[in-house]
């Protein structure tokens, strides 16, 4: 990572605009900014190494970062895609345990690093901040469980169908919804335990069936009910084969 020289006032203003710090006390944000630093990370360059001790809390300003488990075959199993305004490293800091994942930039990114000791000190004096952090960690845990459920499905098609069903929080349309892929196809595929080729093939199949329509990274699910019916039909077929 390349360190970007930023005055504390600039870092404080940047932190206060990020969704991660929305609603935080201005004094807390100012104290965290006093010892923070901003970094530029080029696409596919590492941010953290698995097994390292957590010395900083990382907040993504722009770009995207993938958290991953390295596999023995040289591939990665992506466990999370971090979006701007989100952070990572909270659980390791609270437990004072080595990081269970590696982190790398999916695209050119800017990251703010906050010292772990400063963050822990604020947690110890602010019940509201502690509750906020616990909510973040709990949300990450729930998201990981949902992803594990998807990856447990034996059918590649069903994994992609479940992924699409989980995006129903996108822009609602009559009978369906529309969303933008939250990352590169290869990263989403790795998150689903699929190859990029398989992921693309399943999307193409669903497009041919008229279930979805794709335009670049934008996907429109014209009929959410039909997608759920397809998921149920796959489940029934797998049960019959068991």
C-alpha cells in the first residue's frame, strides 16, 4: 500500500462523510482521525496477509476489497466483498487474534487505516460505539452464514439462483427487481465456489430462459416469483436423487 500524506483535518472530514461513521460522536471521530492514515492500493495488490496480527482497523473510502481464504490449489475462496464506506478487521481487533483471512484490492482503492489501540480505547469508553461494532460484526456473521448456505448447494444453477434471490433489495420493479453486480464476475464466482466460466454460463442460461435480462453489469429479474419457483424445483429434483 502507498501511504498518502493527509492532514488530520482532511482525514477527520473524510471519516465523518463515510457511512461507517454515520451517527458517531464528532469527538470520537476526531480522536480516531488524529492517528489515522490514508493509503492507495492498486488493483489486485494485497492489503492484509492471513495470520497477521490486527494492528489497524481498515475503512474503505473508494474501490473494492476482497477478503479471502487461500486454497491449497492456489485459488481463493472469497468470503466477503468490501464496498466503500464499509470496514474490516473489527472481529480480529476485538478478539486480539490473527486475521483469519487475507485481503486484496479488486480494483484501485483508497483505504483509511485506524490504529487498533485507538479504536479499542474508544470501544472501552463508549457503549454506543461498542454496540455499533457488535452490530457490524453480527451482520458480517449473518452474511457469511447466508453465503455458506449458497455454497452448500450441489447445483451450480441453484447457487446462482440463490445469489440472484439475495439481491432482491435492489431497485424494485413490477413483479421483479434490478441490481448491479456487486463486483467482478470472477470475484462473485469465487464467493459462490464456482469458476467464472460456470457463473457466466448459468447467467446466460437464465437469460435464455427469460428469467433475467443482462446489460453489462446490470441485471434485471423480471419475475421474482419465477426465480423462487425455479429454486424450489431444483430442491425437489435434488431430493428425489438423494
